[in-house]
C-alpha cells in the first residue's frame, strides 16, 4: 500500500514541554488510521501539525510522496479537517454553512449531494443552533469533505454523542473509506478504534509506544480469554472445587481464564450437567484494545 503521508522524527516543543518528541508515521492510501493516547499525550498536536495548524520544531513530513516544508494551498485543497470542536455561525442554516465552506475551494462537492449523503435533508433549512449534537457532527463531517479530499482528519468526532449517533457516524466514516478516502482518526473510544481502524498508533508522552493492526497489538499481550458464568442454584456444591481451582470468584461471578475457549466451555457444560447445575449467565471476553492500552500506559484513555 502506497504511503500517502509519511512522517520522520516529528517534534513539537514548547520551551520545556515536549508535546511531540520524535514521532514516525506511515499512513497508506485508503486506510483508516486511529491515533490513540491520553489527554496531553501529543496526538492532537501531531494531527494539527500535519494539518498545517502548527509549525513543527523539527522532523520531515511527506505528502503524496513529496517532502514538504509547509502545508501549502495545494495540499489544503486535498485534505479535509474536522476539528475536535467545531463552531459555526449559529444563525445560518445547514445548507448555508455547507455552501459557504464549499466556496473556499477550487474543487467542491455539491451541497445537495452532501446533504443527501449525510442524512441532513430534513434539517437543511434548520438553523445550526437548533441541531442536536449528532446532527452538528454530521454537518461538520460534510464540511470536512466538501472539497472531495484525498485525506480526511477527524479529531475525536464522536465525543459526547449518544450510542445511536456514534454508530451512525461510524457508518459515515466507513463510507469515506469505501469512497477511497484516507481517514486519520483520533479518538478516546477503544471500541471505535477497534471497529474502524486498519492500523493503530498509540502515543504517550509525545512518543509512539505501539503500532500495528488491532489484532497485532492484542496478540502482543499474550493474554488469555476469560469465561464468566453463574449458576441459578449451586445445590450445596463449590464450583471452585469442581473445576480444580481453575475457576475463581469475582464480583459474584465465576471467572475461568483459558487459552482454549471451546475446550473450557465443554468442560463447564459437562460439569454443570453432571452436577445438575443450571447456568444462569455465561459470556466470553477476549483481550481487546483497552487491555493493550492499560498494559502499555497503566491508565485509561479518559484520564
């Protein structure tokens, strides 16, 4: 896959603060790349430097195979940006906002087609100030792609949205990839990165501390899956003893850690049948990206 963006040794320092401290990135054409990190880790500074909003202290940035000294107008015509927080003129209507953004570019997508694509038809004549959070985010996304960009930067696009609005925005982001766009996404939501990203970079203290596909990162943990289950009634038996100590009790549920999920499930079912124990609840949790992050940094993304 051709790299549409490449970054070597990117640094952004503010006196004694090393916001970005030697980052390397390779972003392929048509990828969705998630950049993860706690607040203050340097992810937004990195993205804003790539967008041309901040000047790097040092390092090399390549766009479309060409080294650049700054994000000039030619590059700006080929990228779209949805900032972490978008502010629009409150008393303009949806179609007016999108139309005005389109006027900033030589190449543009019609306002009508964007309104249709981002499911804003019923709201096209509604004032921005009267939209819900999810609707405003769809408007912001429409404005980010009004110039039909090759690369779309999305900085925490679903923060504060309810689950339904967030999932709908995921569908729109997936469609951008289907349309051939490269998407660079910063997010606080592990599930979001797992669902969307082809590749993940984890940043902490201004440095890349891990990179790879979601599965590659999870596989580095060498963690077992955990089967959680409970019994309706235990009939005087001790499940911990039944499973020869392989099961422990945590928060009222039995936990069975295993690298052989199918074999362990069969064992649970056979023992429950033989001892006439009725399984009330059972589910399997496999290692996920949240586990990776905790392993790497020892803290959650929301700190």
